[in-house]
C-alpha cells in the first residue's frame, strides 16, 4: 500500500471502528501501519493489491493485536474466515475459492457485515459471524448451481442466494467453530 493509504488507514483506526474486515495480507499490513504490538518475527508486508499472499491463520496474531488495541472486531476473510474480538474467535469454513474471481465479493461481504452489526450493535462479534455465515453459505449454495469453474454464473447465483438463503439453510450448512484466542 502507498504511504498515503497507510496514513489514512491509521487515522481511521484511531476512530475505533466497530468492525474491520480484510483478507490476511490486508489485516497484516494494517497492523504494521498501526504499529500495534505483534509477536516477534511476524511479517506485516505482503499482498498483491487486494489479493492476499497469506493465510488467515498467519494473520491471526495481527487481528488479535488490532482488536485489543482498538476495541474492534477484526474479520479476516479467506479459505477459513476468522473473526475475533481479541479474546474469542469464530472460524468459518464455508464459502468457495471461486469467490476470489468475483470482483466485489469482499466489498459485498463488508456491506453485509455493516447491515448485521447495525441490527445487532450490542454483540458485534455475533453479528459479524452471522453476516459471514449468511454470505458464505449463500456462496456454497450458489456454487452448487453454477459449478466450481464459472465465476460469472457464480456471481449471478450468489445474488439470488443472498436474497433467498433461509435461516434453516444457514443452520443446516454452517461450518463454524468458536474458541478462545
């Protein structure tokens, strides 16, 4: 990221956002820009634009440090999504790798997180995890219709599934694990 972008991100973090969502490389870069206390040897560089070169587990220490420093929920999207408040974490294994080929998927997920947190401001960790489950279960159902190699079809079916996925669909298909950090 450019120095200007890093500076803007640092200033935004000082406002203590309720939720911060990004891929592993973005979360690690944000932790480095904010100069939060990290385990020795953790690399906060990396990434290729909005593409992540790190796994979510690799970014967990950075997410925990950001959560503790700013009092925010930090959500790392990837093959296994990790959402933490710095003390607890929720790992979600739903979703499809094909989402990385759908422009705007991460932005859509961020919007869904904002909607869920706005309706449940008393528990932003729960709200963020629910938003991730809604999105990733919808993505799984969309992939079942589009096939595993068709990002254009996935995009179309994802819009349909985001609209029509039911609480029963989410409960039936959810792959999540909660634990302490």
